[in-house]
C-alpha cells in the first residue's frame, strides 16, 4: 500500500511542478560591490543607447591615447573590456575596466565616449531594471 501511494505521488508531483511554472523570464541579479546596487546580469532585453555601436567605436578609436607604443613592441592591438551599470532610469554609473593593463593614458575621456548617449534601461519581465553592461573593444593597430 505504501509503495502504491509513493508511486502515485511521484507521478503526480512532477506534473504539478511543470504546470505550476509561470511565463516570467528568469532574470539573474547580484549586488554590485562597487555601487551596492541590485544589478541584473541576465535580462530579457539588454540596455540600448541612441548611439550606434559602430559610431561609438569610431569615436573611441579617435579619442584613445596610449602609454605604450604597441607597434614598436610588435604587439597586436590590445583588447579592452569597458564595464558599467545602466540604471533603471537610464543613467550610467559604476564604470570599471575588466582585465585592464593600464595602457590607456586618458581613461576618463575614453569612458565618456564608451558611455555617451541616452541609454534605455534593460527590461526583465516588462520592468526596467539596473543592469551590468560590458563593451569589449579590440583596437586594430594596423
């Protein structure tokens, strides 16, 4: 008798779990250590800017100044990862570099170019949320 009851529960339970799921998108967040904001790292719709990425990259390429001469060193152009938070109000905060090797002489000016424009917040289940955004930039020295 106990076996039949357990077997019946095992058949019914998984189906009730499947049907109990809702249609919400799973959005993942964490507390950012730099800003102490609740920041989403996985969202339904990422933040967007009114400046197209190709135009943004061209401006970064014009603005960037280096502390080293990559051509003399025979090194291929560097790759940088600019990271920041776009708040649920579309403001940019918490700027930082990932894997930064201190070769940019004018980092503040370059960050201004990277984050320039009017940003629209990321969306999770139809709501605006704070989100972590990374823009990788590879500089071609040729």
